[in-house]
């Protein structure tokens, strides 16, 4: 018998986005559950019901512990830039997600965000049939989460997307953590590349933060600026008030989110995480984050050591290889630039990390890595290879003046050789 599928979502003031995603998904699932997390002021609930969804209300009046006041006074001592909404903001995403799962009644549960788009949704039925045939507990899809103003993916990860409802009912599987929430209790899962989830919220504004010699440009998808960092601060303060120890994963998240406004505090939290975690893949990412800060501060020797450690933690992560290549470029070590860049490129096949890291930026290898690589190839006389590198980078970023200059150098040398 064909397995049935529930689609579980949480949403707030997302009427337009819901129309898009539910219009795409309605014919590919057997049930839709939407939790209105916070009390929408638009037609979110009405739109959900128009697609046959079961709507569950999750209100701040009934769950005050799951919300905070998004006002400057709440975060004054943390120097978090605005704007602020002046409304109640959701502090705990796991609880309403668990509520959405609890309301599902079908064999399997697929979760999406209201501003996601599913590529090849018609493949989902085939995927879940394989899931059942192979007795998998979960299905993972690629998630293109964040895009720049040109529409290019700058944050890619692999996320759990489909689980068995029976595992949730038994308590084996649960959403955990108030922010950067994820499903715990999963063991036997499979990655299926037939389906990709694309996060489609448009960039509404952007800002630049200058601190400790860093210039960080941040694109905000939501009206709640620095939402993740605010949620993490709220959770940290809750734990401290309760006399509880901060989970080591929270240190990683705090370090990640604090990079734009307090790089040194970010480094402190990331090192705290490194002292506790044994997860090589994420340790590599944390160490690379610290290295990137040091590189931006022109502390290249520290950056080199940190990138090297990140490469040792998880060699399949391309980021530290490209980071070391940039440091070697500053040193003028052309052979080393080429060697390290090619090690980074070797971790990528057909534009996808062969062993997916938790979070990646595809532009790193599609475009940025070609800047030092093409120049190093020119310096050692591999002109044809340099030209190919320039063209690969320019195909992604046609306006890059440095790659255009490198390409012009290659063409000039090729023409001079022909003339000679």
C-alpha cells in the first residue's frame, strides 16, 4: 500500500508565501497542517484553510515562555542593530514544530517552511516509496537556504525532511533547540538528490556593521533583524536564570551568529564549542569560522593554523583548503596556492559537496576560489589552465574586474606566443 504523507508547517504573516508553497504541494501530499505561530495579522490562516489545511493556533497569550518582546530595551546591553518590530517574536521554534507534528495523522511527515519552494515535488512519492522499501527512518534533501541579491545561493545545507509519524508518536523523534532547531532521534536515513528545497524569502534590507576592524555586510530576509542571535540570547539568559549549563551546541550557534557584531565574542564561543564537541564535520566548520575572522583582521598566520586544523578535522570540507590558498596567495607561494585550491575543488563534484558539510557557500568554489587560483596559474605559466579558471569564475560573476584582468592577461600572453 502506498504510504501517506502529512505536510507540517509553522507560519506567521505569510499569506502570500503560503499561497505559493501550498499551491505547489497540495497534490503531492495527503494532509496539510499549519501552525499559526504567534497570531498572524494577515490572511495566513484563511489561506491555509482554503487549501484544506488543518490550522493550529500557537499564541503568545497561551505560551508566553515561547515569545519575547522585540524591542530595543530587551537587547540594549548586547548592541544588536535594529530595526525592531515592537511585536512579540517567537523565541522557541521547536515547540510549535512539535505541535505541527502532533497534529498530523498520516504515515509520514514532511516539513517545510512557509517561504520554501520545492523543486521536483512530483518526485516525493517515489522518494517515500524508496524510504519504505529500504526501511529508512528519514529522508534528507538539499536545502538552498540563502541567496544574494543576484539570486545566487550563498548558504547550502542538507536537512532532514521526512520522518515516520510512528517515531514521533513514540517519542523517539523530537524537535529540539529553540533556534536552529533540528530533529533528534534519527539514525537510519538517506540523502535523495531528486528533490531540492529552496528558501525563497526576498532580501528586504541590508546593513554593514563595522567593529574591531571588520566590515560585515548582512542581508536580512526578515523584518526581525538578527532574529537568530536574539533567540539565542533569550535562551542563554533563560538557562542562566534557571541555573542550567549552556549546551555546547548553543556555544556554536552563538559564535556563528555573533560574528557580524562582536567577532571576539564569537571566537570565544566557538573555542568553547571546540573544547567539547567530537563532531568532526561541525568542528571543521567552527574552526574555519574563526580562521575567516582572523584572515579578515589580516592575522594570516593564525588564520593559516586554524584553516589547517579545520582541514584535519574534516578533509572533505572545501572551505579550509580555499582559506589556506588565500593565505598562500598573500605570501606569494604560487605553487602552494594551486595545490591547496585544487584540493578544495576536489571536494566538489557537479557543484555539490561530495560529503556535504553542515553549511556551505557554493560561491566559494564557483567564483571566489578562482581569484587566487587563476593568478597563481598565470604566475607559473599555466596560461591555458588560468584562462579556464577565469572563464569559470566569470560565468558566475561576470562583473568581477580582477578575473576580467586575469583573463585579459591570459589572452595577451596567448596572442604573444602565437605571434612569436
